[in-house]
């Protein structure tokens, strides 16, 4: 059976999850500015709990953003270091998708408008629908002012608002059936999404573990020439 390691540090939450022999292990903590110190010890704790060595891991998934610049870079750096050393593929997963998957797991929401506070009076935005247990992107991810967010074309039914971007709810032209502005990404849901990505053969080499910021004026990953 596949053994997957997942980690996320893109927001105030720092989380790690491990799937081994059908069992899932996890650590989750809201620890702003402490991600770099805690993420690797969390990985070691899970490996110890599962009773395996790091070399048993088949692939490493990570929250590739959007999110805090420093947090996303921490995840990329740690994942590249581990993946290069182990010669294992990586699975980059959107942090907006993580929010949507968590809203489905905890609230049963099948249509989720995920929003992360992007600072600078903007939000990272993405809409997701449930398909065969996986929250999949409907439309495109974007960074934009709260007043400009919108649901996918031909959207219908109830939508759940998930993520810190919903702190701007009064400025958004959308009224979800319910919302949770305190929801943060959790590696437990990253593990779920990574499992789907792994089965589709979406693992990539370690050097392709790149961040996604959405906001070009803050930072843009280098483009291969």
C-alpha cells in the first residue's frame, strides 16, 4: 500500500499528516511564525507513531499556496529537501482546495467558496464542487478585492463560505448558506486530495515543487526558459 506524507505551512496553521497501511496519522497546530521550528519535529513524531522510517514514504504532498509568502516558502523548502534526499516525487496541492475539502469533511458542504485573506485588501479565491469524494476547482483561482468575488457561471444550490477571507463577508456580493471565517487548511485534507492526485499519476520531480502566489506583484516563481 502507498505511504504518503503531507505537510502544510501556508497559513497560521502548521500541520502534517501521514498515510501508512491504510491508517492516517496527523498533527495540527495554529502557531504563527513557528512553522519552521515545528514542521520537521511533527514529521518525526508521525513517523515514530507509525513505526516507520522516512525512507518508507512513497511521495510527499504539500500545500503549494496561495497563502502567506513565508509560509509557502517554508513548505517548498522542506519538501524539496526531503524529496531530493529520498528521490521521491512530490504532489503540489492548492491551499484553497484544502479549505474546501475540510469544509466537506467537517460540515458536509458539497459546494464551497474558499477564501484566504491575502492582505493588501484582497482575498485569494476559489470555488469548489464535490465530485466522487474530491473537492474539485470550478473555474479558476484568483486574487482580487472582496467586492469582485463571484461564483462559477451557472452556479446554483447552496454554497458554503470557508476560510479567513470571509472576514470580508460584508463586502462580498455573495450570500453563502453558512460560512466559517476561522477555517484553516489541515494536512489531513491535504492527504485526502494527495491520494486522488497520486492515483491519477500527478506526482512530479522535487525540482517542480514550486509555490503558487497568484499575486504577481508580490512574488512570482521563476519561469523555465
